[in-house]
């Protein structure tokens, strides 16, 4: 079975700094990582492969340096890596991104076999939209399973898959037909440490690199800025609140005395909290 | 949503671009809210959105409509009444047996059919697992723009929807617009907006639309729905008191101090994003832009620095109490009450002081 995992190279967001004067992003030297949510998708794909056989291809769209993340995925144990890179993709929003990735997935199907499952992470840590997975599914007509916590059953003869999906207030158990697009929930597995063998292989592996034309994209108006209906009107730092926090004096106070002072402040600001608490404790 | 890293320069050539809206899209009018109604219950986020969308509709001088998809005509009629009482002028309904449970295929078809027939200029959805699953499919089908997890919505001078959201892992805010396509779509997390007041007796018009989909045409089947036994998932967002911890607590063991205080107060507990990454708390306890947005009466933040990603998730709280050893921590910029102290020492003292005070009150009553 052929499984494709879409992943994204993202800046390690904890380390992003904003220039205090110009409010622009200081990106120099910011390390990049594989979007952490995508690792759960990659591990699940490799787990299925190990169980029933087949191949895992990882696909990313990004600048040439996104190759680093693909090599990392090969180190973890992916079998093949495809990099989709072209200046025409620059400035893509989620609609344009899903077009480019869906085109590349079609090409991957022609070159290496049609995937039965396409995985993505739940969302990325930089864009945080959770929109690209559903976008790909819609464009390719794949059955869409989002926020999947567990793959319960995979029956290749019947072309059937059963999953548990995290829904509002509960878990949906869904059955559908392959091929599917699955966005994997976080925390559902643990990414393996790559073997020494796969590390060697990854270091010298050839990354399949496609530009728009090589991926079979002829309509460039659907790519990048041109293909993006959303427009970033402005980027700005939030305005500080006029009033900063009222500081409770702490000088020389023991924690007990300080706690009493804090509680007195809270109750004087929010008398209803005190009456709520009294009611709550009376009901205990 | 535009891909964050590529949206970097505010001087982006795209910024300010405005083409003339095509004649076809000029016929798109009115503001719509998708009403999430599962198992007979309207998700509060849908009503919160009606409240905010009412302001947008008034600014545009257009009507506000809700869209309800489901299988039970009585439940849908009851839900429509609730929508009218929360500000809707119209409710579009799609009633069909295939809509008994949420499934992407059936809901996407229902939603896109209604949009293509009645043509709204703005379509808002709650950023729940259901709303996000649906919004991405609907926007891709309609080939229009969608902004995820907006924290502020406004109408600009030219009458377009300006949706603002944090970007770059929450260090900056960006305003995103869909100028040349309709509808302009956005999702908003629960509790970003408050609940609008209910106006009993307020009425509106119901417009029913058919689905024209047979069960046999739908590939995906719901085998089972297992409701959460631990319903804390949704309680955090709607709790009156929330106590949360951050990396300033230094260890998972110290996080127990947060739980202890929450327990005395009958409060929910949560934490900042790094705690989820460290495995100190589960993802459903994360507070902030990518976790839960909360609007409690009282929010106590212990050892949380207060990055924007956290700030936008708690700004709706009536009273924010911040405990941090760093007097320059960002959280003091938006907290109401600040205590420069080590939370590890202060939390147990607070727990004990609250316990004493409440037991005295209990004896008195």
C-alpha cells in the first residue's frame, strides 16, 4: 500500500523574535523543524506500512532548504521524499497551497502509485489553520477524516477503514472507503528514533524535486499570490492596554500574608466571586 | 488563512490590492452564521457569533441569517427560535435524515448548496472540530478565502470583512481580507466573543432548502458516537474560575499546586502551550490561541509569561491575576492584578488561605 504524508518545515516558533522598533520578524538564524503535529501523521503512516507492507512517501512544499525536513523524515524511516519548490508558489494561502499539493499528489500517483491514504498533521504551528488537509481532500475527492485519534481497522480487500475521530463532546467512530485523507490528532503515538541504517540511507538519498511544471501544474494563476483569495492587509503588534496590572505590594511579606492580601484584592474587585465561592463551598 | 511565514512583510505587494469585485459577486449580500447544532444542542459559539455578526450586519445595512442543518424538524424549529432571539433575522434550514450526525460530505453539500442559492457576503463558523472540518471543505469547494481562528472581526471603510488573528506563533497580529471573492469566510473560537443578550419573543423568517442526497450516495458512515465521560473538555472554556500554570512552575510536580488551588475554588485548571509540549498537561487543557479561549470571572495565571498566543485566549476574563517572578513579564501588561512572586511558594499559601476563608464562611452560613 502506498501512503503519502504531507509535512511542512516550520520555524521553531518559540524562538521567533520581533524587532522591537520595526515590528518585523527577525528570522535570521531561526532554526526550522518539521511541524510537530506532522510527526504523529508520519509515525502512523510508518506503523501501518510496517503492519501491512508498502511504502511511505513524504511530500512537502517550500523553499529548497525544506529538503532538510524531508531528509529528517527519511531518517525516521520514510521510503521516499518529494520536494515541491518553485518561486510561483511563494505567498500561497491555504487555498493555493492545497491546489499545489493536490497537483503534486496526483503526479506522485502517476509516478509511484496512487496512494490509498494521504496523511497530514492536525494543523501547523505557524499557520495554525487546519485548512490545508480538508482542502486537499476536497480537491482530490478523497474521503475526509479529520482529528483522527486511532485507526481501528484497515481492510484492504474490502477497501474499508474504520477510525475514531475526536468530535465536540465525544468520539465519532467512522467507517469509510479508501482512498482517504486523514489529519492525525496529536499525542496519539510517539515518533520512532530512526535506525542507523536509515540515517545512512537518508544522508545519501535522492530527494525527488519538482517545480510547478514537473508536478504537472499548467495553470499558474492558481498558485502563489495569484491563486490566493486572502490578502494580508496588515501585520502589527497588539496595542498595550492603557492600564497595566495593579501590583500587589510584596515587600517582605511571607507567602501567607501575601495570599491574604491577594484574596482581599480579588474580592474587592470582584465581589461576586466571593459570593459564588461561598455558595460553592456550602454545597460541598 | 495565508501561510504565516510567507505573510511576513507588511509591505507585501499584496497588501492593499483591490480589484473591482466582479458583477457576479456583487449580488452576494447579508451576513451568515453556521449554527452548529448536534444531538439537539446548539453549540454556544454559534450564538456568540450571532451576537458579533449582528454588529457586522448592522454596519453593512444587511440582514443576519443563521444556517441550521439537521435531521429532526422539531429540534431545528426550536433552534431557529433560539437564533431569532439571539439576533438572527432569517434562518435557512436543511432538514434531511442524512444530516443526523455530522459528516463532512453531507454537510459540505448542504452548506455549499445554500450558499450558492442565497449568496451571502460573509459566512462565519465556530472554530470547533466540526466547524474547522466543514469550513475548509466549503471554502475549497467555493474557491473563496477563509481566515482561521479570528480574534476580531470588523467591516473596513470599503465594506469588506477584516478578520484579525495572531500570527507567527502569536508574536504579532495580522488582518486578513478576501477582497475579490465571496463569501468572505472566517472561523472564530468559542468564547472569543461574549454571549449576546437573549430577546425573548424576537421572531424571524425560516427558509427551508432541500438537500437532495440519498444515504447510499454517502460513503462515510457513523458507526457510533461515544460521549466524553469526562466532560471537562468543554467546561474549561465556560468555567467561572480558571487557574493555570506555565513554565515558571519549573516541573510537572509543581503543576499539582495549580490543581490543588483549582480544586479548592471549584475551578477548572489549564496551562500554557509549552506545558502541552512538555507533556505536563493534555492538549484539551491548553489555554490560548491554539488551545481554549476562556472568559471566566476570575483567571489566575501562575508562572505564565503572557505571550500574545496566551493573551488572546484569556483577554475576555473579567479579572486576570498574574503571579510571576519577572516584574517585566508581558502578562503584567494585560493582567488586572499583578504579584511579583514565586508561584511555587504563593500557590500553596493561596490554596490554604482560600480554604480557611471558605470554611469560616461555611460555618457562618
